[in-house]
């Protein structure tokens, strides 16, 4: 019986890999960095990947068991990828767990904040939350993040129409960001 649990995870590996690749590709779309005011920095890329993961995670929260399992594996893989990236940047092994804890807290804080605005379809509140998180150093005259907020609302609407079979096969795509 216990070996069946491991086998199921291994069967999901190809699905998780395919879906994670599609999500990271979406987060790397140059338009986010050239036209939608996301800084093309390590933290800017973390922010965009977090946005994409949050949108995917929100869609799969109402999925059947298999969709939720895949979503959890993707979130786990996301944090493994972040851990690996931190180590590749040369952060010492002793400080990685502390940084990972901080980044996980940031991710789940953003999940709550963005979810509140997305649940209300409130583009202004979402823009403000994005601005606080993506441009924390900006004053009132900084980037508005309205374009990214609009894209997130459209992406969430797109994801709500995705069938369960698409989630179960790891074939979910996000709409390209508009300008």
C-alpha cells in the first residue's frame, strides 16, 4: 500500500514538470518586464512567478482531488526551485533556510492579499497590493501596476473556464499579457 503512494507521485512527475514549465514560461513573458512595470530583477521574477502560481493555485483550489494533488506538487516544486536558485546565487547554506522561510511568508502573504482583491474583482485594490509588493521602495508617484492587475483579472477569468481534464494533464496555459 505505501508503495502505491510513491508510484502515484512518480506518475504525476511528468504532469507536474509540464505544468510547471508552462507556468514559468508564462511568468517570463518579456511584456511583464518591458511594458507592465515589473522590474527585471531576481525579486521581480520571484514576484511574477508568485503571481502566476497564485493564479494557478486559486484555480485548482476547487479542483477534484487529482487537480489539488498536482497543484500541491507544483507549489512544492516552486519552493524547491526557489531554494535551488538562492543557492545558485551564492547564498551560503546556513542562511538558505532563513531566506526560504521569509520568501514562503512573502508568497502566502501575497496569496491572501491578492485573493481578497481578486475575489472582489477590485482592480484598484489589486494594483495597490501589487505596487506595495513589487515596488516597495516607490512613493505615490511610482508605477501604478494597473496593467498587471488587469492582466491578472483576465487570467483568473481565463483559468475559471479551464476544464478539469486540462488541469489533470498539466496542460493549463495562461493568456498572453496585453499592453
